[in-house]
C-alpha cells in the first residue's frame, strides 16, 4: 500500500487549514492551479521547440562533413624551425 493513507492526508489537510486559515485557502488553490497550468504550457512549448529543432540540427550536420579538414591539414604541416 502507499506511504500515506486517508488518516495521514486528513492530518496534513488539518495542519494546512490551521496554518493558512479558511479565508486564504481558495486563493491559495487558485494560484496553485494557475501555476500548474503555466508550467504545463511551458513544458508543451519546450517539447514542440525540441521536435522542430531536431530536424534542423540533423540537416546542418549532414551538410557540413568538411568540418574536420582544417584541423587535419594544420596537423600535417610541421614547423621546420623545431
């Protein structure tokens, strides 16, 4: 069974009620819901950005296979003064 049962959850709710008071609980629940909604929207936007960025990154890497050539040409020339 889970870590918290109904008696534990009732005690937690009672403590929250004592800490915040009955008048502030609706405002607290509303702000918590708005925060969760904004977080969900941002996560969805990040997933969409990642899915659109992947094909672009694959195209860029396949178009430029000559990125290693400057490093290999500079390593093949030795300094005659040494």
